[in-house]
């Protein structure tokens, strides 16, 4: 008879219980190897080996419901964390993380402190997507420009350096051109009014075919057409 110590017996029992749990999850859920490993505290390679020893192959996971993927992306762009999204859609954090990665969305990290209010994040993204610069948006929502920059990058609405990407609303461009051409504001004054950079407004004016004025500009309120 083989003499098995109490410690070895406990280890064997623990191994048996974990193997049974791995097999149960593999046959009754649609979880991936990684998700099963995270649930039972085993490495992916160990989970695969236990299943292989049991003569099982992990069945393909179910296709992600398109409506839930869209909701996860939307919630992430509103500033929700992975954990909160997972609880909302009823899938694991790994599944949600995989969905967002496929959609090219960078999720917000888990903050050690308090999370930013969702309405603040959503408002910042909305303002930026409507054509305002990151610095102007940061002033309006009371956050740093680096924080707002992270929010818009995570939401996938970041404009490229050359201005391509999300286009500014036509009425914003028209208002800028009108302020400069008809109301005789300077480029800098116009930029402050519409919340865009000097170079951006200058480009809008040039693209509109408006001849830029040279020399001293009239003071605000002087020479303004009525």
C-alpha cells in the first residue's frame, strides 16, 4: 500500500476538484480557455492540458451578439470601465475586453480613486466630436487637456494632426467665415469665438476663398457691419 501524507492527499483532492470544475465549465458554458483559467485560478496551458487528459476539446465560443458588442462599445465611449460594462451586458471582463479590442476601442483603466462622472466624459466627447479643440473642451468640463485627450482617444473620435477624421460641423465653419468676413473680426478673435485654433480658422477662411486682410485689424465692435 502506498503511504500518502496528509499534504499530498489534500493536494490530490484539490487537483481533482479543479479538474472537475474545469470540465464542468468547459461543457456547460461558452467560456474561453482564458476565462475558465481565470475562474479557477489556473494558467491557460494547464486548463488545456486538463481538458486534453480528460479527452475533451473546448467547443467554440458562441458568436458575440452584435447588439451587445455595440452596447459595450457605446458604454466604453461614455467612460464606463470594463468591470461595469461586463456587469451590464452579462459577459465576462475578458469577453468585453476582446470585443473592444476587435472594434479598435481602448477601454478606460480601472482608477484607484473615484471615476469621472459619466455625463462629464460624454459631454467632453460630444463637444470634441462637434468640432471644439481639446483645450477648449477641457476648459468647459473643468478637466486637464491631457485627460480629455485620453477620453476622446478611448472613444475613437480623435482627429488627426492634419485635421482629417471627424469633420467640424458646417455651421461652425460658416460662422467662423462670417465672423471674419462680415463682422470683421481678426483670425485670432474668430478662433476664440468658435473655440478652434488660429491655424484651423485661417485654413477655413482660405478654403472659403475669402481674401485675408493684412495690416492692423479693427478693434472688436469697430467696423462691424450691421
